[in-house]
C-alpha cells in the first residue's frame, strides 16, 4: 500500500449495515494491510499466524456470522500485542495490563465476547489511561477526562454497559461526543435511522469519525468525532463491501 492511497481505518457491522471508514494521509506509517474474513469461532489461531509475519491488529468486528480482523504492518516493528477474550467486562485484565506497563490498544464487544488487546507503548511512554463503566452514557466522566487533557480512546457497549477507555494523547486532538436517537420518526419506512446527516456535518467541519456505535438498548447512535487533518470517507451497505475492498487493494 503506497503513500497517499486510502487505507482502512475501521470495518464494522453496525445495526444491519457494514460500515467502512477509510483514511488518506500525506505521510502514512502503514506499509501494508491485511483482512481476515471468516465464519465460525473466534479466529485466535489465524491471528497468531499473522502476528508472526510482523503484523499487528488494528480492528476486530463481527457481523452476519462473520469475523473480520484488520491487520496492519508499519515501516518499523511495532510492540508485541496481547489478546484476550472474556464473557464479562475485563476490568481486572485491564488493571493487570496497566500494572505491567501496558496500554489498552483495542476494546470491543462482539458476538457475546469482550475483546481486549493490550501492548507496551512505543518508546516506553508511561501509560496514562482511565476506565469508566456505566449503564448510562457517562457524561460527567467524559467531561472530566477532556478537562484533564485526555481523549476517548475506546468506546464500547455490551451487556447493558458503556465501557470507555480514555488516555492522554501525544497531541492536542479535540473531540466531540454526540448521541442521537436511532428510532425513525413516524411515516419513515425503516424502523431505524442511520446518522448520515450528522456524519456529513462532522466532515464539513473538518472532523473525522473516531467511533460510530449503535446502542439498541437505548435506541441510540453514538458518535465520537475528532479534529484531525485526515481525509476520511465512509461507506455503508447491508452487504459486505468486497468490491470496495478490492479497489483499495485489500483481498478478503
């Protein structure tokens, strides 16, 4: 994958749609991306094989009985990652990782599993992350994190809980948090609405989508936006975007 060519940021299955986020950088440290797409149980063996080839995990999702794992390889070797899955919110595993000097790189709830990926920070930078869990949107904690100069790093929802990891970034990235109803108004054919207008408003204001989350228990769409000089595009479709991925040079 060459510089200035769009690369995948996320590929997720959200409320009956595959959502593909791509980004285009002037200078991109990513030299190659690979995608695992397969049915069945969690693909732990496939992940371990791909790790051995010098790749790291960027994102994991599940939809339509299919696991999707996005791998990437940088110009220089990346810190080794540790992967764990659990049936409960992995609060203790997160604290254990912090005690070992590791940071949470990825956290999500997919197909009944909490998926946690941790790694040592590049350059052995001290870990400065915080965790909050709440059955409601933790607005107070989010505002507190922002006031402390932290940003929302992982925003997940599962088992009727919002789980958020915040961290001190290396830059001064500004974020916004937005929640809107996913229930379509009377007279609209579909029973849920995709937040197309809000996403476009983010792009018009030179923001990119950091997190797009559907919370069925609350009938909500949750969006986290960031002010970044990145050319991002979003594609969504009920069918897996195989042709779009092929155009990006990603086989699946």
